């Protein structure tokens, strides 16, 4: 299978999620699957099989990265290299955009529930946000076909909160890496411990959600009656400095990995695992594999793997006093040799092979149930139109949606393409905006349609590209330049195609005011761009400030109404059945009297156009709807390929 995995944490990160994803990827590749990891982080171009993406660091918690959304890049990649199934490991804006892209393209997906973010909020004194956070997580997981959790405890909780299609995968441990034989006497001497000194170990992020402070308090209480005991903390995080100052008798070893981490485990005697917010708790199995007496709360990994008094100790979840009593009891090392031996024996039975079997089976089942086999034509999914009407691309401005536009042009074919004004924004270029390579690529794509696809291209000037006035009428290579045009639809109806700025009194009589207004509009779009970067970071969709202002301001509403009425009158005078225009960046399709009014909108905010289908239907089409239809075309063509193959 071809599998894409999306995650915000991956090796060399040191945490449970990164370790788990690394093990799964290694196991799947070892079984012959093509696995590509898309991760937030620094450039990994030197690493095969993975791609790095942009991210933000969580304020005050630099170890945590938040992947930024990349919906267009996901769709572009998956149109080119369609995976059989997608696994999204983290619920960041990047993960959300991956699930949305997979859904729009009909690609089966699984979402992993690795972290109880809603539980963390209690530790950061944000308990009032727990319910909204859970609702947000549920909304993300609804986009996936399956949600996979590490433990039945988490699965049960999610089902109680109306998460659908929840399955349990579990976790494994590398019992060869984590082994009692890694015990290091020299390392113990560095900690101030001899062969008879009990050493307590805490492993994990030094952060509020891991509850390490309570574990250290439990150790301090034990030290009052057993002064020889030692304590080591492995990990780093925002609380480290404060805890080092408060617990000066504790050794903070920082982040450790690989064989170094395994030696730290094996050189201790007791693992304190006080966290109450785990989806599983890999640390617990690593401690058991290292032959430690583990003290934990009875849930997640502990509920699955620890038999109290036999291979470890555990307290009822939330019972801090019981946890402290168990921690003190664990100091009697000599009497716990059988427990340590049983812990090691149990861990040896839970390697990663079984977990990879479960994960591989889930991927195959999801791909088979919700997907279809690939077709040789997977890269040729196209929507075919009779005619296409584009306006207000505003190439030359930062706000031009060139990526989406290029994607649209690549996956559609038409006999006639009308470029209905404001294609190139001459006003913005005069003000000093930069013309970039992405704007050139759009022009090349249009020329390619004319030269290679046989599309007839008609360019109608707008007010922002009014420099073309001096060239009318003429042909510019394969492109025909006009002020307006009459389009006869397949149903025989005539449509006047015109940009429409001539019916904007400001544009025609007070050009200086129109230029000033354009500058103000561009400024508003810049504010809008910053605001929408923030919304993307929060996992929310695009929001048009200018559109909302138009809807609220009576003058703007009145202007649009008058504009539409004047164009309707012009269409009647020209003996047309309808009019197709642009200019005001307001997509519309309505009947006004006997005249049909169509406005193609723009590719700055709305990403819309007017299309004429092969059956004669004419409609306003938005880019998002285009993607949905393209996905449906792909699913239908793949299904036909399967049927014909079976036949």
C-alpha cells in the first residue's frame, strides 16, 4: 500500500507519540509498504521518505510544534501521488487540513487519538475550555473514517462523547533496547547511589499535565524516613527550572534517548508514573521492560498491563494518598525481586510486532472499505466545460489566489475561455507591488490552454487593466482582445459578457477616487490576510472581512443593487437574454425580470467563476465545490475501472 502519515512530532523528537509513529513507520516499511511522513519541523530534505512543513512553536512551551495548514499542497500531492490511505496522528491545523483534503478527494483516512488535550486544560487552569476543546477534537475526528486510540479507557471515553468508529490499537515496547542488563554502576554513582541505594525515576515532559510535581512531593516525603534514597528526572519542559529550584536534592538528567535512555531506566529501581492525562503511557511499559517496580494510576497502560502486587503497584486514579503509600512501599527493593521479574516477563510478551499487525490490518481494512483500487487514469481527472468565465484575478497583488487558480486551470477543459477584466492589476503594479513567478505561471497556464488544448481565449478589459484600451480590437497572439462580447449558449440564449466597470460611476467619472478606493480595499485585504492566518492556526476556515462589511453597509448594498439594475438595462438594449459580468467581487446568479444576471465574483476572496456545462447549464462555481466534484469524478472513474476489470 501507499500510505501517507501526517504528524507534528517525529524523530528526532523524544516523546511517546514520536516514538510510536517511528515504530509504526519502520514496521510498515519493513513489510514492503510505501510510507511517506509529512511532519512539521525543520527541513528534512536530506531524509528520504519524509517532508517537512511550516510550523509555530507553542508560546511558553517551545518543545511543542503546531503544524500550519496546507490544504492546497496536500491536494496537489495527492492528485499526483494518490495514497491508498492517510493516517493523521495529531489534531493540529495541519492535521485538520489533511483530513479535509483527503475527504474532498475521496481518500480513506484514519485519525490517531494520541493526546488528551482536553484533559491537559485542567493542569493549565483552563478547565472551562475542556468542553469546547472536546467538541473541537470531535469535529476533527468526524472527518476521518476511523479513529484509533491506544487504550480501551480512551476509546470508552470518546464513545461516551459521541466519537464515531473508534478502534483500539494498543502500544508495544522494544524489550531488547529496554533491558535490565543495561544497568550501569558508574551512572548510579553519579547519582550518589551505591548497590543498596533505592533510586526512584520519573520520565516524561516536565510540564503540568504530567503531574511530576506530585511525584516529586511523594519522593520528598519518602526521603524524610529513608534519607539514602535518590531520585532522577529524565525529560525537559517549561517546569524544569522551577522544580530544580524547589527539589534541589533531585537529579535532573534532561532529555535522553536510545541506549542512553535505556541505561537510565535500568540503573533505577522504582518508576514513579503519576500522570493522569495519558492516552496510553509508553513510559510504563519501558519501565517494566527494564525490570523496575512501577507505581502508577489504574487506567490506560496500567489497567491493561499491571496486576497490582504481582508485576507492579497501582492506585485508584485520582487517589493521591494511595499513590503516595504505594510509592513508599516500593522502596523495599529486596522484597520486590519477584515483582521486577514478572514485570520484565510481561513486557517481553508485548513487542511491537503485534501492534504493527493491528495497525496494518486497520489501514488495509479502511482502504478496502472506504477506498477503491487505483486506476491508470488517476492523474487525469478533469471537469469538462463548454465555456468558462473568469474575472478579477488581480495578478500582480499578494492577494491573488494563484495556487488555487492554477489547480483549477490544470483540472478543467473548455472550448472558450473568457477573461472578463481585471486579470492583471495594473493599478497595483503602478503602486509598486511585485510581479512574482506564481503570477507568470498563471499566464503560462492560460497560453497553454490556447496553444495545446485548442481553447479559444477572449480577453475583455477591466478598469484595473484599462491599459489595454489602446489595443482594441486586436489579437494578441492566440488571445483575442475586446471591450465586450456576445456569448451564445448551447441553449441558443444570448449573453452580454462585459466586465462592468462602465456602470460604476466612481470608476468612470472619478478615477482618482476609484484608485484611492482600490488602495483602501487592498489595505483591507492585507488585514484580512493576517486575520485569516490566525484563523488557519486555530483550524478555522476563511472569513472575508470586506464581504461582511459589504453586507452590513447600506451604501454598499444600494450600490450593488443599482449596479445590477443598470447592467440588466444594458442587456435588454443589446437584445440579450442575460449578462455575465464581474468587477464588484460579488458572485451572483439570479433572474431579474426576463434577464438573467450572472456575476463571476473574483479570485481574491471568493475564488469563483461562471461555467457553462456540456448540457447547456450555466452556473456560478466556487473552487471548493469544484474540488468536491473533482473528487466525485475520481471515485466514479475508479469504480468503473474496477467493474470493467471484474467483467
